[in-house]
């Protein structure tokens, strides 16, 4: 059977599974819609968290970034994985003990202020929409290749699917759907990696294979360094980023992870405080399976790509090249008219344009694996993008319906009315997310990295100080969030999006830090502003200080708090 047939079969089966689970686990109350009724077992929550966390950026883009940037791409691996440890140790158990539905809910109550709640809602919406744009783009890329439709049509199909199970199932439906999606995405990522590792090095374990030697006895990384040098690219195993930028990006991704509202809300779905820590541990294990395989997939894909296309006759290129050309994500421009592909670092000579988001998806085709494996990767990419998109849409819906409607605009709204508002908010959010998927501000992982910067600049200091600093008051938290978010948004607009005139070159970056890493600077500014303002204004009320003490006390930590 052909790739298209296999794709329809595998995507059809997995989508039927997701929709079936959404119908079976549909939410009947607002608590089930927001936090799945608070009764999800830790191991299942760990699996759902891993699926929520491993988005299109992790599945599709991460190996693509590493394959093109080599050593420099390792900042994403370190930052995103390290952030999970930070979340498990510093935030998850305390937030679970506080026992609220959402991050704005925590900030609104901890800082005894509806203004703080509104600022947190705005931050949650900005972060979530920035993040979800990357997911919808990922969905479009997968559909465009595997179902042979254009990217925009792919985005529309993805919108329809997400809308169905996010609006119907709420967090309860999404949680159990994400367990299935984790199984699909991890199987889809590992099967081709194992195949290709064995094919290229004789070792079926990808994590060991990419450090081994091929049939010619040359170590794979040495071979890739040699190929890169020949074509004028910098050595794969050496970095080109400055140390301060590497540090800033890693920290921004770490604290951004710990401040991501759609990940934090997962820890409100378990029965007890202890379960929050346990499920974070399970999630880290499930995530590590994919993240330790990414460097291997990147090396395999980059080596195979160069060996296949560099100095090859265009007329004799394999079928996969033509398939990806149709999507517009791979382009050959025969500048000298000799019919031979010149793939080099010098842009004046280079004839090949490759969208780095295709590397994982194209990898099985480049390696000439069976059609069912190629289609499986497509189904895995969709599972990764859709699982995260659903979690983000739920954050957006709950921020609007619970934190704005229920808490501020209409406190006497009925349970049924709140549920209706949440579902309507999810519908509007899907439409906006679709727009960003069709008109994205950059390739998937870069867009997602900016979302982490925004989360680091806004949420992380307010949450951390809210847990560990009794003296932190509403004035400090509100000032810090507004300053941090504004600074990060300005830097993004100027240096990444070019909204404030011509986009300046990298030589003009402040402190030599890229937009992806500037969240670290904005976060530090947020901390400083928060602490200074809080010390110059009245202390929080006694009951709030007692509440902070209560969150931190481990006694009775096995029980959920009524606060």
C-alpha cells in the first residue's frame, strides 16, 4: 500500500480513538471541565502531562533545529528538560496544595486582587496563543504532506478535530485523550529512530547508535563534521552562539517551562499533593524517552540528507524529494542551470532551501523505510500537535470563563452558564489559533521558544515569590508582571517580528542575547521590580501571610487543601 493509504488508515484509527475517548470522558461539571474532577492517577497524569508538554515543537521541530544548528541546538534540550525538574521540585506540590483551577486563580487569590488576576489572565492568553500558533502550524505541515493538501487546509482540519474533543471533553476528555496520544507519538518517534540507527550503525539503540561508527568504520559525528566543513557549514559538534546567549536561552526555557499555565494546570488534576510530585516524576521519565532520542534523530537525518542531495543530479533524486517539493517546504532553484543540486552554506551559490520543520517527518522517507513507518510518523506528529493544542485551548477557555466571567464580571453565574462560557471561549480560541497557524510569525520551535520567554517574564516570578515570600504583596506582583511582560513583548516586536521598523541585526541585540533568550533578562527585571515595589508598599493581610505559611508546611501534605 502507498503512503497516502497508510496515512488515511493510521490517522483514521488514531482520530477515531481520540474522539471515542472524548465522548466517553466528556465533562459533566465545571470541575471536570477544568481539572478532570481532580481524580487522575499519577502515572496517567504523568503520561498526559508528557503529551501535553511534547508538542509539535518537540516532535517535529526540535530534531530539525538540532540537525541544522548542531551543538547550538542543545540549549533547547537542556532548557526544556531542566525546566521540568524545576517545576516538579519548586512549584507543582505547592500549587496543588493551594488547590485552585488555574494559574490566574492562584495569582488572584494569593495577591488578593482582581487586578492581579486580570494581568495574569492577559499573560496566560498571550503565552497560550503564541504557543498554540506553533501547534496549528505543525498540524498544517503534517497534513500538507501526508494527506496531500495545502498547509492552510491542514490547519482547518486540525482546528475541527481539536474543537471537537476540547469543547466536549474539557480537561477530563483531554487527559484521557492525551494518554492515548502519548502512546501514539512515542511509538511513532521511536520506531523509525530504531530502524535508522540499526541501518546506519548496526546498533538498534538510537542513543548509542549516533555515537558509534557506520559501515565504513568512521564515527557518525566525525563524518557529519567532515561533510559540514566541505559544504562551508560550521562543524556540527561545535557551537557558534556566545556563552551568555546559550545561558540566557537555557534559563528562559527552564523558567518558562515552570511558568507555563497549560502544564501547571495538569498538577491540579491529581487527588493528593504527593501525587503532584509523583506525576511530575513520571512525566520526566516519559519525556526523557523522546528527548534523549532527539540528538540521534537529528544526526541521522542531517547525514542522510547531505549524502542524498548534495551534488546529486536533480532528475535522479528519489521520490521523497518531489513529494516534499509539492508542499513548498523544500525548494530547488537551479541557479547555474546545470541540473545538479548545490547545497552549500554560501547563499549566493546555494540552490536548496529546506524548512527545518520537515526533518523528522522526511527522515523515514530519506532512509527508505516501509510506507507504514512513514505514515506512522505523520500520525505521531498530529498526536503531538493536537495534544498540546487541546491543553492550551483549555487554559484559554478557563482563563476567560473561570477567571474573568466567574471571578470578576458575573460572580453569580450558574454552573451550567460557566460551562457554556468555557465551551464558547474554546471555540473562539480555536478560530484565533487557526489564524496564527495560517499566518505564523516563524518556524514552529522558534515561535514556541518565544512563548517560553513570555511565561518566564510574566508568571514565574509571581508564582515563585507567591509561594516563598510572605512579604510579597499585590503591588509588587502586578508591577513585576506588567514590566516583565511589556519588556519581553517590546524586545520580541523589535528584534524578532520587525514590528517597530526594520529588524535590527544580531550585532545590535542587548547584551548579545537573542529574542529566544531575552525572557531571562525580563524575568530578572520582574524579580527586581516585584521585590523593590513590595518593600515600599504595605505588607499583605495576615490571612494571606498565614495562607503562604500553610502552602509551604509539609505536614498533612498527603491531603488536598481546602484553600
